[in-house]
C-alpha cells in the first residue's frame, strides 16, 4: 500500500508531466502557425513590391511625357 507521501509525489509528478506536455504542444503549434504566417507574409510582401514597382513605372512614364 502506498503511503501519503508517495501518493502526493505521484500526483505532483503527474501534474508536472501534464503541464509540460501542454506547454510543449503549445510551443509546437506556435512554430507551425509562425511558419504558415511567414509564407503568407512573404507572398503579400512580394505583391506589394510588384504594385509599387508598377506605380513607379507609371509615374516615370507620366513624368517623361510632360512638357
């Protein structure tokens, strides 16, 4: 039969492992989310660069056509 101290240690160890597992799961999910977010932001950044380049070319064309 287990003593009171052994039971408390077992419960404490179980809670520790449960908490550690939850924190590890949160950390892994956060890394996965950040990776997907980085991909989306890279595509968005490229689209913004292309739009700015297009606008600069239009402004240059207008500036060269003015008297």
